[in-house]
C-alpha cells in the first residue's frame, strides 16, 4: 500500500495597482510548487509599464531552498529590468530563512501591501541605498549582508 502524506499547495494571484503589480503567495513555496510562482512572475516580467513588484508573502507557510532561489532570481531579474521588488508581510519561516542565509537586508520589506505601495509611490521605481549599502556598486560581496547589518 503506498504511503501518502499531505501535499504541499501554493496559491498565487496577481493584481495591478497602477504601475505596480502585487503578487500574493499563499501556502508552501517548495520544489513541488515553485513553478507556479515562476510562471506568474514570467507574466509580470512580460507586462509593459511595471515599475514595482510587491510579493505579498504574509500567507506563506513554508519556503525551501528552491523557493528561496526563486525569490533571489526575481530580485535579480527585477534589478536587470529596473523593476523594484518589495516583499510584504515577511514573517515566520521566511523571516528565519532570510535571516539565516544573510539575505534579510537584501530584500526591501514592508509589513503590509499598502505600506509597500505607499513607499514605492513616494520613492519611484528604485529606492537608492546609501553608499556602501547592500545595493551599492562597491564590491561588498554581492547579495549577502555583512555581519554588521544583522
């Protein structure tokens, strides 16, 4: 008799807010579901006029290394396309994963979608970091935060 356990599920939905797109991610972001987020983000990247992408992860229950890799890829693609990526509602497992991997300060984060959209509208497509910050052009080690940033 085959043994079956609970299947991981992920719901992904997008909404347009002016020049911003909000992608809501709910459930488990793992090797079995990451393609759903990837496919939705591909649609966002193909949409003309998008200057801000807010990933609402408030309802994300789990994130494995494949999920984290997709988030990093989204950040890098956003930078290449001059689309500002903001995470909203980071908590629980994702907060721990970002902290443990040294990526917590690499992603711009706001507690709610409304705050993320408000900050995006105030600052424009990109929120410049101070010189020497994680996004500066200095060779400070790429995506990873330094121990002093924790």
